């Protein structure tokens, strides 16, 4: 009889010669055996290949609450009221084993004060894409403090994750799990209205090889932002279908998503009806997303928020809120408990009136749509002190950028004179910045970049003159031997010039 003999996939075909024949034939493997071997190999690959939480679209729940609080406190300035309110709700939602519906938060306030930056920081923290927990110490200006000889930074623990047991749900940072080389040093935390999240890697030779954590991006694929747009009436049906399809398809893939819808208050009637169903039930077709977080963002209501703050109904008399404990304190104003409650009700009523006046649906349906929002968070206008913190965060990031590019060795500045000068260049209405933190980047370009450029030009000219002098002394033809940035190995300090009209930079080493 003729029998088929099994062989491993990839091995050469067996050649056999039957006793009763001089012919040579190939014996193919039995299909069931081949399938079993393939399944074993695939299972082995799965066992040895781990996609960490965050990168796989799930929340990194271990240490999530502490990580969210720390990340927001370090990077979002002047929004203690909104941060404390939102983080409390997020912590409860993520910790709940079986939430009944997605968490829905509505963010309100004028442009440029941190609403968009909040949900970016939230995604980085919940998906553990903030940078690893072991980091070099920095001084107040963003310059690294040289480590003590023989001291090695630990690689785990703390609110940033990074434990040593490789637990995928809240353990090592995404990049730490993907790169098995060298020593991890914590990356730069983002700064309000700028900065980056970029862990730095030291290879065996001590060379800084950068691997950027991407969130938004590959390290938090479940974080999705849908930008609002005004549509003509004829396009509203298509808008509603497109919005539904985009959200449901994403949620079917990532049940633990952070979905952001900007300018949600301007949605057309069909889109709003679809959104109401999603927010109220947490289920649609093959998508189940009770654990997700929806962030609705709008400028609607900022006039009322600003009016309440400018009336002095903040810290002055009624502030009995969480800020008194110093949690997330950034020196900004914080609404008292009673005032916060009243402001939230005002924001809810403002959204309800906007939608009711459009007469898209029955009054009861509009009420249900607004009722699906769990909390309305007011983002306050930025005070001078908060703007100063934003600007100093930009300055620290400027130090890191210049050092990475090897344009200088260190950067410091006269405190608080330089920051006070830069704050004075921002436009305010009484005690609050008109454009929030938007002007910080432009102010640094106008004054800090100019001061550094002038110093670099002066140093380059001095280098050229010195090179020419040496050529004359040595009796040779001058050749321009300058190389690299003129301040590459220099320590630079910024100060306010005499008369207080500009900043000047000088070499201090």
C-alpha cells in the first residue's frame, strides 16, 4: 500500500523508492499534521511577541490614575479647576470593572488655554506614552545635572509606569518593550503649546540615539480626534453618516478609545442624533465601548466663564476646592465648589438652549442628548502667573532643543527678570491673557531667538578674526577653518538689557 509520510513545513520533500518499483516518487505531508505544526508555531510566536498596553489600543490601568495626575500637573498650567474635575472622573471610570456607559466630558473655554492639550496629555498618560520612568535630573532651566560617578538610574517604578516585571497592562513604556538596547532615560515631557515627548536612548557607546514616542500616533492608536466643520444643510445627512461610520469603525477595533469631537456644539441634527445614541448606550452593531472616554470640545460658554472669573468669584472667598491641598497647583485661579457647580449648570443650559433653538427634535430628545454628557468642565482664562509658567516651560524646551542640536552646551536665564519681561510682551485684558498661551511661541521667537542669534553671530565673527590673526602670525594664507555652531561648547545666559527694552545673551563659561 502507499502511505503519505508527515514532514515539518519547510523541510525538503522526502524521496522514497518502493520495493516493487524502480520509480522514485515524492511523499507529501498529511494535511492534519501540517496544520497542527503550523498552529504550534503560531502559538509560540504569540507567546514570545507582546504588544504592550497603549500600543495595542487598551488603557494601561496599572498606576493610571497617578500617571494621569502627574502628567497633567507637570504640563498643563493654570487649569486646576478643570484638571481636578476631569481627572477625578477619569480615575473612577478607568478603575471601574464594568462601567455602564462611556465617560463623556464636555470641555468649554476660550481658544488657546489648553482644551486640546488636555486630551493629548490624557491620551499619553492613559496609554502610557509619556516616556519611561527613569530619567536624568534636570536643573530649573532644562539642563541635565551630571550623574554621580557609579550611579545608575533605576528603570522602573513611580507613576510613570516602567516596572521591571514586564507586565503589559501598565508596565513598561511602549518604546521600552520594543527596543532591547542600551539604557532608557526618561524623555522630555511636553510643554503647554509646544514641546515633545521623546525618550532618549544611550547606546553602549554612550551616544544619544533618539526614538520618538508618537502619541498621537503609533503608540496610542486608540486616540482619535474628529475635527468639527460647518456644513450646509444639504450635507448634514452625509455628515452624520460619515461621523457615525468613522467612530463606530474605530470603536469596533479599539473598545478602550479616547474619542475627541471638536466643535461638537456646531453639529448638524443628523450627526447629533447619531452621537446621542453612541454616548447613551456604549454599544453599536459589533462595537462595544463602555470603557471608552469621549471628549467633546467647544468654545461655547467661554464668555460666561470669563465673566464669572473676572467678577472675582474664584479663589478670593469661595475657594474651598481641591486646590487648597496643592494638588496640581500651578498658581492659576480655581473656582470654588459652589461657583464650579453653578458654572457647570450654566454650560449645560447653554448647550441645551443652542440645540433646542435649532428645533431638530423633540424637547425630550434634546434633553436626553445633553443628559448623556457626564460633566461640563470650564477652562479658565490664563492669569499672568500662569502665562509665566507656560513661557518658562517653553524656555526649558528651548534649552533641550538647542542642546540636542549641539548649538550650545547650556542655557540659563536671570530669574524672574527674563520671564517677567517675556510675559510683558503678551497682550492682556486686565489680568487675563487675551489669546491664552498662544502667544508664548511667538514671544520667544521675537526675543529669545534674536538674542541667541546675535550672540552666535558675534562669536562667529570673533572666531574668524582669531583664525585670521593666527594665519598672519604663522605667515600662511588664511583658510576659513571654522566648523560647527559657534556656541556649540559654550554656556549661555539670557538677561534683560539695561533699560529693559530687550533681551541679551552672553557667554558665561
